[in-house]
C-alpha cells in the first residue's frame, strides 16, 4: 500500500485542525472546555490477540450536540459489543479456526454520532498511518532516524474494523478507512449510499434499504393502503430511504401525500403531528427515520393524544428499539415494522447472565459494563458513592437474566456474522500463507488490506435454511430477507411486545414474496384490533383511469376510457390501433380475428355453385360440338374458334375457385393475370370469327380470294390478339408484384385481401377486353345480312350489350362496396355471368338446332338469308339450285355466281335486277323456279363462300337450259 499525497495531506490537515480547535477552545482562565482527543482519556475496550480488529459501537446515545455523548445504551450499545466479544470467545476456543492464532479487538464508543465516530476513528488512523510509513514509503522519521511508532506499533496488528451501526457513522468511517485500504464490515448500516465501487473496502451483513423500501410498499399493498403519509429523518439514512420509497411507490399503486422531514435540531414535532392528523386523510404513516428522531415524534404524538387512528409503518432503524418504545407504548401499539431477518443468537443469553461488572477481565474487555450495570439496575458499584448519589449499592448476586427484564436484541446475529467473516477470511489466509503451521507465521506479520479484502469477498455463509450465499462488498450479504413485526399488547398481562407476523424475501427470479399472517396481526385494542382504511378514493374499475384532484394529488376521480381505448397506466388511456380492441383486462390491445373469403364462406359457396353450373354447361356444349362437329350448323360456326371460345368460358368459370380462395401471393397473382385474359380469349375468338366472315362476304367484285381464312390462320390471329393481353398482364405483375394486405374497413374488422382489391387497379386488366367488345360489335353489324348460318350479328350484339350491362352494374358495385367479401364475390360472379351470357347467346341456339331442330341443320338453312331455306344467287335470270348430297355435276370454275346490289354491298342485298329463285332439289331432279328477284349478276366471289364444306352448287348452263345442271363442289 502506498499513501498518496492526498492521504498525507488529509492527515496533516486534520492534525492542524485539531490544534487550531484546541487553541480556539482554550479560555482565558486556562481551563480546557473541550480538550483534543489525544489530550483526553479515551476509553476503549481491549480484547488481546495476535491479530486485532477495530470496533465501533454506539455504547452511548448522542448528546445534545454532535460532539457530546449522552446516556449509555444497553440494547444498541452494550449488547452488540458483548455479542462481538462472545463471538471472539467462540472463535478463539474453536480448534478448527486460525490454527493457534488468537483474534482480538480494540473497541471504541461512537456515541451514535458521525462526528464523534470520525474523531475516534482517528485513533485507528494514526496506527494505520504509522504502519504505512514504516512498511511502505518512509515519509516521516524521528530524531533518531527511526520511523515514528504509535502505541509501540501495536496497531500494526489491526487488520479491519467492525462498525458502525448507523449509516451516517459508517459513511464517515468508510470515507476515511478506504484511503488506507482497511476493510470495514457494518452489521446494521443499510443506506444505499454505501453501494458501489467508491466503497470497495466496505462490507455489510444486512441487506440495503433498496429491499427494505420494497418490503414496506409490499405491506401497504397487502393492506390496501394506497394513500399514505411518510415521515423521514434529515439524514443519509432517511433521505435515501424516502427517495427509494418515492421511486418505487407508483409501481405498487401507492401515493405518499405531503412528505414530512424531521430535523433533529430545528424540528417542531407538534407541527408534524398536526399535519398528519388534520391535513390529510391518510391513516397509514411510514416512518423512515433514525431512532432519536422517531422517539421525539412519538412523544409529541402522545402529548397531543390525537393519533389513535394512525397506524405506523416502521423502518429497521427504530422499530423494536426499547429506547423508542418506552413510555409511548399506547401510541406505537399496532405498528407494523420491517426488520432484517430476526434470529436468536444461541448461547448469548447465558453469556449475558455470566457477566460480572466487578471482574477485572470483564471490565478490560468492556470498560462500560459497570456504567451499564448501574444504569440498568439503578444502583452503584462503588464502595464510596459520589456526593448526592442516593442509589443503593448493587446486589452482587443480581444478573442480566431473561426473568430480570433482559431481552436479547433481534439483530445480534449480524454482529456475529461480521466477526465470523473476518475470522474466516484470516483463517483462509493463514492456511494459504502459513502452510498449516500453527501460530502466526512471518508471512502474516504484516497483512495488506487489499489482500484481506480479496479473502473477504470469497467468504461464503449458510443461512438457517442451509442456503449458501457469498459475502459481498457494497451491496449486502446475499438474498434479502426481512421479518415483519407487529407491536401488540397482551390482553392478559397488559405487556407490550414485538411479535413476528410474517417474512419478506425475494425469490430466485427476483419477484417479491411476502408471507404475512393477517390473522395474527392486530391494531390497537381500543379499535377492536381492526386496522383503519387508508385510501383517498375508491379504486377505479378496470376500464377507468384516475384524474387527480387539485387540492390533493393522492386523491382522484375515475374516468372511463373509450370503447376503443386501453388503460396505459392508472392515469392515461390510449386508442387501440385499427383492427384491434381492448382486452378484457383493458390493459392491452388484442388484434381482432383475421377475416377473409375462403371456400367455407356462404358468399364463396354461392359463387362456386354458380361456377360449377357454368363448367358443366360448358363441358356439355363442348361434347355436343365434338359429337355433331360434321353438321352444317357446327361447321358454319367455325369449330376451332368455337372450341377456343368454350375454353375462354371454362377459364372464366374456373377462375372463381382462385378468386374465392384464401388470399395468397399465388392466388392474387393468378386472379390479376387471368381476370382480363378470360375475357380476352373469348372476345378475341369472336373478333376473329366476325372479321373473317366480314372479309369473305364483303368486298369489291373480281377481287382475288381472301387471305388468312383457314382455321390455322384464324387460331394464329386469335393467339396474336390474346398475346397483347398476356404481355400487359405480365408487365403489370412485374411492375406491381402480387401481395396480400391486411386492411381494416372498420375498427372491429381486420380483413386479409389481395393488394389491389381495395382500389380500382383490378379494372386495368379489363380495358383491353372492352376494346375487343367494341370491335366485335362493329363486325357483328357489318355481317348482319350474311347468310343465316354465318349471320350471328344479333347474338353477338346481344352478348356484347349484356356484357356491357353486367360491367356497368359490376364496376359501380365493385368500387362502392365496403365489404371486401362482397367485392370478391362480385368479381367472381361477373366472370361467371359473362360466361353464361356467351354460352346462352352464341351456343344455345346452335345446340337447340342440333338437338331439337335437326331439319334446320342443313346446307340450305345454313346458306339461307335470315330464316328462309332458299338461296338467291341467279344472274341474268339463270336459276341456281342448292343440292344436298354429293351427286350432281361440278359447276364451272370460270363462271362463279354471287348476287349483290352494289360492288361494296353485303351478301343478299336487294338489287334492281331480276333473278329466278330456284328451289332446293335432291339428286338429279330438275330445279323449279318459284320467284323472280331483281338481282345484279356478279361472278367474282364464288370461290370465297366459306361455310359450305362438301356442299354442291348447280347452276343452269350459259344458254339458260334448266335441264342440264352441273354440280360444283366448293370447299373453303
């Protein structure tokens, strides 16, 4: 250990200050009113030993001023001192401890004052300073060149200090001893100031006030005392304790109104009692103060005699202290206090009973024993009493027995633990350094404080439950455990005593565990032992928060949170996010169940049923087309494009199963891609068909044969038209990938939908099909006068009109619908309805003819205008006959016939010329002219009649002879 310049300066400054103080206190008549401590006789106890411990005990009370001492203290002074001496006897008599090394102690009186304790601790400091000057760096030498020695270097053997008792004393002493690296163990100091690295040489055997404050609040919570007063002393112990109480109170739902601080020197205790009784309606009063201040407060309460309705909650500094209780038992009755775990020190009662103030050995170890004896028994031990001393001489047979009024203090086991901690650390050091050799070896002739601190940190204790815990510096001795005491009056004897009614501890997970026996806890007898209520207002309901009153911040009115609000804390409400509702406890927001359309939804089942019906009809139509594919009606409709149209309808119906499925990225992507594609496939086929018919039957005379009218060409054209929609949809999916969204249409709904379903973006895929519908309508009008088998203008137009009507109804409903399930089903139903309209308008008429009107499924009917079975194709009054069958003469290719009114007009138009209408014949029967129509001859379009595969055209020869008909089979 090397003393820093700061330490040397500290000691020298202190010596100078003492000299100055002595000079200032020297009166003119030369009598010292307050001599310096080295000039006065310092009383100390001496327990001889090879290794010494310093000890500070409050043998006397604090006097009128900080520098004076008062009356002797039996329970808080003599008892802990004797507990240390008793423990030293036990250690030195144990053959297992220290192996022949005797542990001793030097005891000083702190007078329960931090100033006196600091002053008398300098007795230790001078020895530590002398030791450091000799064993480390020599800063001072005497005239003979030798380092100065204090008390013949006896303090070289002092290795640590036990004490003090109060936190104020321990703080002052710890600040001094840490400069010399001297370990210190307190047996009752609980202030949180002593926590932390600054006091690395400070240890204690009691838990800190952090846990004591939590224990007090737990008691208030159990009794339902949500509104309490607090009184604390103006000391480090009181200030720190109140600070911790205030810090933790809100988490326990407790409010302290008008905290009152006690100042020992300037406090008017009557005003404190007046405030507690009249200025607040709190009945529970927490007193976190030292015993001197609390004693004065209780005597003031007794003098006013108006505190019968108050229940005191005491801290460990004053509860169970006889000096506080004596004379005010009726005021303190019913008090509930918190004490570090109360244990009985076995064998100590017999030790106290064996004390003899006349024994020289007892007086050497405890020089205050005689004074304590005289104070306790009201007698004098001196053979010649002082003048005016009327007390009788003490009985030599009287002893400190339980029956004689002696009562063991509840915390003496902490003094025992502090002494055993030093003994255990020194025993471990002796075992390591001396190698098992008995006695004090050379290596332990000088013990460094830092080495002893390391051994102290490794000391392990076992509690009464055989649970091990490590002795730790700064923060306490291990798991905090407290006894809950209740000050009660015995109904039979009328005597007052502290009764243990519970225990407080912390579980392994850090949670508090309060075991309180409520049936054993009693209040004042005059109150029928029933504790008063201490709450400002009735507790609020689970959906309410507190609104503080202006005149008393601990009192409140209750306000109900909104229907969609949760309770954040006891004073605030908070809106739950959309799609969530307050939980039953109103403390959290719980997400409402996720809704979505799936196959179990009634709406979805209706759409699926409709789609299944459409699929069945589509399949039936496809089968009928396949079975009757060689008939004129089916041929005239264009089988390849009809199959493609049926495929589009099948896609429309099948897409319903994707639309009403649970939304996923796959289902959302398929819906967006095929929504417009289904319409595109259907109307691309219709556009291709009508365009083909229009190009064949419309055109100028003598124009070459129309190109791209074969089935393969038509399929390629349809594919090209559809490809544009495929590219648009693919680009759309790449630009905006399919996603699922959770939307909240209302506060109580949370719906899973596809991205885009909540806006109009799905309609993008329908723009291109709408354009195709327009082209279909135009071509349908242009082919309205073609032969009946090719003329689907009415059906196509009706289909388009119906589809447009559906869309006009669907789009507003889709946009305006707030129910996403309705939107989804509307989308699916619109596809199915469009498919059924196409089946009904474009396929059902053909199915009707094929199945129920086979007489109309002929070439004559297919080539007839509108509903007639005759074809007018004469030129220059030449009759033309349409013949069923394969017989007949093939017509000449160089003289094809087609009739029209104008070169640009459609087929079958009326003209100014007259032509005979030839009736249909079978086989080689001659044709019969039934009527004459004004026609204009045209021989240029014969090769382009496309709907008659395998049909036979027979016309009269150029000379007009009706008997020679020649057939011509024309296949397109």
